[in-house]
C-alpha cells in the first residue's frame, strides 16, 4: 500500500468536536474509556487523501477567504470524474453546488411535491429519507426490501408499483444504505420505468457511488437514457469517498434544464445561497488526483468486510452478514441472538463497548440488525470484534 490506512488517529472529541465520538454513550449515558472507536456513522477513521490536504493548505495559505463560486476548473474536474469512473457524460452547467446532500433532499421535496403528497422510500432506509418526508408534512409510502436467507436484498416489484402509483417523488438510494446493495442496471431501469409511468420524480442519492466493491458496477441512474435523465435529480458528493463530510459540499446534478431551473428557484426561496470554500477545493483535488488513493481504500474496505464476515462465520454462524457490494457499511442480522433491540444495545454498548448503528435507526425494517462501519484500521476492527467475542462468551451467546 502506498497510502496509510493502518495508523490509529486520535480524534479526541473534546479537542476535535468529532461528531460520531461525541454521541457515543452506553445505555446509562456514560462515555466509554479513551481509545474506544465508534464503528457507527458514515465517517471513516482515515485521513483524507494527501492531495486533498495539500490543496486545502494551499487555499488557506492564499489567505483571502471571501465568498466562493464554483470555478470552471472545478466543473471540468467533476465532468471528467463522472466520465472516467462512471461512464457518464455530463455538461458543466448541470452541476448545482449545494452545502450537503441532506438539505438537497429537503429542497427536492419542497420543489416537486405539496405537503400531504406521498413519497416512496425503500426500507430499511437512511433515516433522512423518512425525515425529509415526515418533517415536511408528507406521507411515507414504504416499499420494504426483501432479504433472502443470505441477507441479499431485492425489490418487491408489485408493492413498488402499487406505492409508485400513489407517489409524487421517489428517494432512490444507490448504492443502498444500509444494505450495501449496488442496484443492477435491470433493477434501476425497472424502478425508473415504473416511476416515469406514474409521473414520479426520482431523487437519486448516489453519495456512495464511488465506494463499489470489485465485481460490482455502479450505474448512475441518469445515465440510463434521456427519459430517465429528464426526470431526476442526482445528489452526489465526495464526502463519503474521501471523508470530507465536515467540509459540507455536495454537487446536485440535474440534466434537464427546466427541472434544474425549478430546483434552483426553490433554493432561492429556502435561502440556500452560498457554498463553503474548502469543500469544492477539496473535491477538485480529489477528482483530479485522488483515484489511486480511492482504489487502495476500496481494497482496504474489502479486506475489512471479509474480516467481519469470516469472524461471524467462525464464531457466530447464525449471524447473517449481508455481502458488501458498495459503501463501507456492513449490514448484519443478529436476530438469532434472541435479544430485543434494547437488550442488544445494552449488550453492545455496556458489555462489548462497541458503538454500532442500531438497525432501528433505519426504520422498523431494521429491527434485529446492526450496521458496522468497517472504514477503520484493521487493528481497530479486530480489537472491537475481540471485545464482542469475550462479552458474548460471558453472556453465553455462543452459537
Ligand atoms: C445515503 C446518504 N445520503 C446522504 C448522507 C449525508 O450526506 P450529507 O452529509 O452531504 O448531508 C449520507 C451519510 O451517511 C448517506 O449515507
């Protein structure tokens, strides 16, 4: 490996304000001892790529930090990335700069729907899809994904179509968080055809689109053809890929001129005005020089996923670990333990000192599951699983 994915980084929350550490508490509200790393929240335990750090330093050295607008050079770098990594031709002016993906989900809801309208969501879901629906007075139309005995998720098509008939907007999560599915072209096409048939606007959250495991291919929804591109808003960012979430930048890519104009008008009404300066600078550096770092990262994620999978296969064969197709978030079914969600939380946080994302954070469909973030040094992961094994033995949970 040319890059460092092994060093432990002390992200002391008292000093750094690191979000995922600050919310880490056991069931009694106690903080864990120093050194415990949360394997929760989509935020990696790696430094970003060196090319990104250099670009940020250079911008800081320039020293004038006034209002920022996207440069032509940024737009060109984003177009090149989409072409080379995703075989998707985009025009520079399709890119709408935005502060983050989640506010863009809300903005899409305000742009394309009226309060009370139905929004189609596939569950278990990244909780902000439900949030952006419920908090704005809309109705959740749930299309529950179906898992087989190996934890592979597919779509209940009859239900999808029934819900699409009532919906005004569909939140497509591609790749899917938390199940790690990378949708096939056939699945995407079928979802898109149904949405187009019923006039449902597709808001494709593709924030994890660069984190694809070998053997899988991410297809950008809008690249499926003109009729799909004309009826969608594509939300993306390198914030997951290069661990830049604290820089708050996202590119909302909207191919159709009138859809884009409508979205931008709503942005004005919601007072979404300026973007932060370092986010685009970091993105451009990553787009131009980060591919090699990313390719190594994907290998590290693959190795860590396999470590988790093999650990459970050896020690707890009834725990179902869903195959990781994309993202760095491993979805595990612990229902064989026979613990309630509340008991599981006590077991994990108080007995294992393990901070994962409870499946219920992704809705009822996630009950009995946990999501494990494996984007961390191998030793961090191994220590966490060792604590799990010890605590499970003490509880008599061996299978
Ligand atoms: C599917 C998905 N969308 C959006 C986000 C958050 O994006 P942002 O920080 O740009 O709002 C996440 C973060 O985990 C995510 O998993």
